[in-house]
C-alpha cells in the first residue's frame, strides 16, 4: 500500500514479518498438534475397527465353510455302509459334489479375502486346504485346481503316512465347540517364515450326528488372512487423512498469510506514519479499505494526523498572531515613550499618548492572562471555590459590565429567565468569565442594531430538574457548519471572523469550555450562517435541602 506525505511517496519498508512468523508458527504448531492427536486417535480406532471388521468377515467365512462341510459330511455318512463302502455310485457322486463345492468355496475365499483355508480332522490331520497341499494331487487332477501351498508353510506341517498334520494342538484345538479363537501373529509358528503376520480364525466343526442332540467335534476350520490386508486398508485411510491434512495446512497457511498481511501492512504503514509525524510531517494519510478494527485504527490515525496538523497550523498562526499582537503595541508604546523623552510630543499631548500606552499595556496584560488561565485550566491546577449564586443577577450584572461595547454598536439585549429566582453552585469569577466571553463574542460578531438574547431554561434528568441551561443568542454572522466542530479548540479563529475579530486570540471559547468542564458541565453551539448563533451551556442548580 502506498501513502503520500509532503509530496513524497513512501513505500512500506520491507521488514521481517515477525507477527506473520509468530502466527505461522502458532498455526503450524496448532495444526501439527491437532493432526497428531487426531492421527493417533484415528490410527487406534482404525486398527481396532479394521481388525474387528476383518475378523468378522473371516469368522463369517469360517461359519459358511462349516455349513458346507456339515452338508458334505452328512452326504458321506448317509451314503456309506458299516463296512465303510459307498452304498451307491449316486451317493458317492453326491458326496463328491459337496466336496468339490467345499473346495470351490475355499478357493473363492482365497481369491476375495486372500485367506489360506485349512480343514482338519479331530486328530489334527489336514483333510482339505486351499491352496492345496502337496499330497492333494488327486484332488488337483479331479477338480482342475493347481494352486499349491507355499513350501515355507508346508514345511511347518508334519507329514506322516502320506497325511499332513498341524504340529501343535493349539492349531486345531479350540477348547469350545461353538465359539471361535483368533490368533493375530504367526498361528503358532505356521507363518513364522512369512513376511507378514496373519489373522487366523479357528473354529471347531460342531457336527450333530444323526440321532444325537449334542454337537460332536469333527475337527477344525482355520482361515488365515495376512495382516497387511488390514494395515493396507488402514494405511489407505490414514494416507487420505494425511493428504487432507496437508491440503488443509496449505490452504490455512495461504489464508493466514493473506489475513496477516492485511493486518501487518497497515501496521507497518502506521509505524512509518508515526515516524513521519514525530519529525513534524502531518501531511500523511493512509488508505483504509476495510471497516474492521484495523480500518478503524487507520481512520483514528488519519483523524489524529488531521488534528495534529490543525493544531500545528493553529500554533503557528497563534505564535504569529501573538508576536504581532505584542510587537505592534510594543512598537507604538516604544515610539510614544521615545517621543515623550525626546520632547517630540509636547507636554500637553503627553497625557493623551500615555492613556493609549496604558490601554495597550492593559490589552497585552489580558492577552497574557488569557494564556496563563488557559495553561492553568489545562493543567488542572485551578481550584474552584463553589458557592451558591443568584443566576439571574449574575447574568444581568455581567451584561451590564459590557454595556459600553454593547451600546457602542447599538445592540439590544433581552433577558428571558425561566425562574424568578434560581441559585446555582459555581465558582463565580470563572463563570462570569464564561458569560463575558460569550457576550463579547456575540457583540463582536453581530452587526450594529442587532439583538442579543440571554435566556435560561430548566433541564435535567427528572422533573425536579438538577441543571439549568443558559443560552446566549445573537443575530450575528453565524458560523459555517464545517467550522462548528473546531471553534472550541484553542487558537481557532474562523477565516471569516478574522476581519471582524482582529484582536481575538482564539482562546475565549476554549477557556469557557475548560471552565465549564471543570464544573462538570457542558457547552454547545447551534448556528446558521447569516442568521445568528446560539451558545448553550449548563450550570448545576443549588438547592438548600
Ligand atoms: P476569540 O478569543 O478570538 O474571540 P473565541 O475562542 O472566543 O476566540 O472564538 C473562536 C472563533 O469562534 C471566533 O474566531 C469566531 O470565528 C467564532 N465565534 C465565536 N463566537 C461567535 C459568534 N457569536 N458568532 C460567530 N462566530 C463566533
């Protein structure tokens, strides 16, 4: 953002964006911490959920295989005689149909769940497996399946009399006919040489023999799924989470960069502006586009620059004015005294010139007094002697004191009092000063033949009224609307007033306001250019009770 000052163009200097850095560190730390916590929780729950859901899938498959096995075994029992021979070739075909069905199902689960399947007899000998064991070449030929179990797995089995056995009881003994057991490692050494661990679900085949009520142990079914199947799914989920986190970090950092820039750019400009102002350059303005807090701050700074600029101009005007005010009378005083001393002014005219000298000294004195009063009021060193005072009398007596200047301009003064008697609690000399200032101004800025009205009106919070409003109204030149906000400022003199008010210092209203503020009261102005002005101030009513 650019801003101008005294004809120069300033570009905000490039500095280390320390606020931005801090914000970035905070946000990155917050995001990392929250992502880490969310990641750990997610990892934990995903692992649990995946393990549970995969265990359930494998267990469902085990129950399904058990079901098929039972159908096959029932066909086996029903179609064999006591001698262990097939009673009919149809019976044998029926059995084989179930057998192949069972094999197909194991193959299916191998394809879709990636599981190894084992069906054992109750002595641990493996009746059927998929992939096939090396001794199952006959089944391979009849069924056309050629998937054989890896040798590092078959090596962990026991080969006895042409049959493969699980070596360990735990591998085919579950201890329960109904439930299943889950093993999450190498299935008691079977997958020891494999790169992955396996989730193995083992269930006793609970077969109910015809004519019996209780299930008998026909052996076990074990389906084993490599754990990477679980970790792969979990990794996919966590991978997605990490990608989403990374994207959100990038978006947040971009947003943060833009937002911080919105804040730090104006701050840097304000810093430059302050530097310029401290060097006495008040001609600076910062552009403000937003209406947020930063915009409000910039607005305040711009207003402050305006106010300081005005004060600076006023101070310069004032110094020039005061110098002029003092130099002019001092030059004439010096000239008159030189004239008297040199004898250029004859003795009979000396009294006349000495009176002028006295007037000039009185005026200089009142100017210096004004300045001192203002300084004292501003420093808060004035002690007010608050006493009850008759307001109507105070107003009319003060106006009376100014009769000479009022009469000189043939101005009429009207009084309009709200109450016959009204006591106010004030520091009388200073309030008298306020009234004098207001009436003097009214006279100064009202053409000859005009009218001044001094009015009082009750006002206050409740019907008892605790304040009284005093209005000094004139039919003078009025004050331009854009000048009204400044007339109570020190040394302010409107351009139009200069012609009429050459001797004014621009302190009268500022002093009046300071005095009223010290009383806890207010002053305001209502004015229309060319119609007149109305100065209204309040005073506290004094009640005896
Ligand atoms: P000064 O001591 O020079 O009169 P004031 O502080 O009393 O200064 O007034 C400040 C300015 O307010 C004046 O220069 C004038 O422009 C304006 N002003 C004050 N009173 C009136 C009035 N009654 N009518 C018009 N303008 C006024």
